[in-house]
């Protein structure tokens, strides 16, 4: 035991007297203090033959891109044929007002409908009493222009300024149908 009058250096040795600690080797020392960095990483060098070889050709079945929202693969369609696609599910909300035009042998009918509620917003037909007596022909181009003008005016009165028309399969927008739609566009309705 040291005497109470012993020099201070004898009781408390300086840092020079302490044994020196060497830092651990670099392969044991993690680069950061995170948990994942404390796990040792084994790096195996690739042989030149493996590093330069091209990637294997993908299998045809495993190469299907499944990130598209609007299209489903054929296999998915076979599993659930009644499930609607993304467009079918959202189209009613993106384009809520739909134009329907019907041409009979004697008259031209048109209406604008709200898809979500099936409420009819505007209707025009050449079979109406005032048009039947004033128009010379109820199915010619002039009658189609009249129907387009009436639909546009009545839609704007109901605060509808944009609508959509979905043609049936193999239906072309030309002739009388084209005249009705073009007249509606001329009067300020936007077709989406």
C-alpha cells in the first residue's frame, strides 16, 4: 500500500504508463454504428467468366409485367371473368355524363344521362309536338342539327358542360351521328 505522503504519480499512473490499446482490424470494425453494419460482409470475387456472361433469357411465363392498372393478363381474366377492369370501375366517376343517340326510321332521339344515378339530364327528340309540326323532315341532317342544338342548350341549363359518347362495337361517328355530336360541340359542350 502506498503511504499517504507518496507522490501522486505513484498512486495514479499517467496515460503514458498505461498499456496501449490497438484498434481492431478493419475487417472487424463496422463502417457505421447501425445494426446492419455490425454484420460482417463477405465479398466473394467473381471469376471473369461469370462476370461477363450475359443474363439468362427470361422465361416467357414469368416475364409478364403485372404493374399495369388498366390491363389484366389473360390468366387473371380467366380466374375472375366478372371482375371489372380499372377503367370500368373508375370511368363512371371520371366521365359521369353520357350521351345516348338513337335513330329510328321516323325520328331522332337523344338524351344525356348521369351514369352514377341514372338520372336523365336533358332530352330532345324530333317526335316532340313542337318539332313535329315545324320541321319539314324529322330524320334529315337539319333535324339532327336541331337535336344537337337542343341537347347542348338543355345540358348547359342543367350546368352540364362536358359529356362523353361511347360508340357501340363497329360503330363509326359519321353521317347523322357525326352531325349531332359536331353540333353539340359547336354550342360549347366539351367531349371527353
